[in-house]
C-alpha cells in the first residue's frame, strides 16, 4: 500500500479552492451537487483507509481475535510506520464512528420531535404553528412556519418565504446538508465544503423562489427581514429561509442578475482550475483507497493459512 493509504486522509485539501470559488462562480444548484459529491466520496475514501490502518494496528494488539498471520512482518511492511499509524487509526476510527453516530441521532431526534409537534395540525404541506418565536424551516416533505414570523412579513414576502421553503422540500436539500455534515464529521478537512454547501443550498432555494415570485427584490427583502426576526433551525441538517450562509451576500446576489445555468466554467479560469483540481483530488482519493484495499486483502489472504 505504501503512502497511498495515507493520501485519502489529506486529499480533501485539494477541494478547498473549489469550496471557496464555487459559491460565487457556479450556479448554486451545480455547486451544491458538485461539492456534496466531492465531500461524500472523499469522506468514504478516508474512512476506508482508516479502517485498513486499523486492521493492521489491531492485529498487533495482544489477545486480538484476528488470525495470527495478520500480524506477520510482511503484513506490517505494507504500511509505512505501521507501529504508529496502525495504532493511531484505532481511536481515530472510533472518534469518526461516534461523531457520525451522534450527528445521525440528533438529526433523527429533531426530525421526529418536529413531526410529533405537528401532529393534528391542519395542512399537509404547510404547518403554521401558533408560536411567538419567529422561525421557519423545511422538514422532509413539509414546511413549518410560525405565526410570529408571518406577522413580521408583508404579503409579497410571505409568498417569497413559502416559495423558498418549497424549493428546499422539492430539491430535498436536507439530504445534501446531512451528507456534507456527516462527511465533515468523518474528515475535518471537509468542513469548508460543509460550510459552502450550507450556503449554496440556500442560494439554490433563493433563486428558485425568485423565479416563482418573479421579483428578486422581494425575495431579498424577505431574506433580510426574516434574518432579523428568525432564530434559525433546530438542527444544521435542516434548511430555512435565513438559517445559514452570510445573509448580506445572499441579499446582494439577489439584487444582481440571475446566475447563468450554463455548463462548467472554462479550465482556463480560476473556478475551472478549482473544479478540475477537486475532481482530480477525488479521483486520486478513490484510486488510492481502492488500491490500498485490494493490496491489503491480497496480503492478508496470503498471510492467512488455510
């Protein structure tokens, strides 16, 4: 395996430029999908490599249930600095499992409690809560908004609010947010992508609302006013009108022309180089993890007596 087993752990650094540039240089829909795909692939690859290192480290521990042949020198020679890397991978993988497990548990708990609070309320798509705290967010398949927030918006801004939240539901933005949230838990180097997707998903819904309402200024005004009134969402994996992303940047983008939905930027631009750099890093990460997995499996099969 050599150094290839370590590459997926640090290759997420290659995605930092695209996380920075995609927010303003790509259409929000394309940026959200691209960054989420890159984050998920890189997180899976880095976790797989941690698991491979853990196998080598666990085989060296006395009393482990693994075959004795797995601790042979020829197996340990497949990993540089096996005595340190193998043992360090054990707690590292444990931390990844705990963090991802907690994130999933919180997401499910918040979603379950939110749905339970909506039991008996009229309306299948929109649930209006008689709450003095102004907030609105999109659950999978349903929109939640309080009377306090609706009272703070004029009729045009209310239409923008509902159009924005419907865009979140229709595009299933909670899946993108949950995916990048788990990816950032699996590899801290992917946190910039999580932040970027939280912003681009909101921009995606902003543009969808602007098309639906037909007035970009009304949507911008609704976002600004909701940001002043709203407290956000109960979890970072749920989407809301003004919960994530720098609100002034979103308002400024809506006051400007609509972003172009054309294809990827030219490779001779900064954004194009960033996209191709992230794509290359993702491909190398996938190839490195696959090569390491196949190599270790072959070595372990050879070292295990029949």
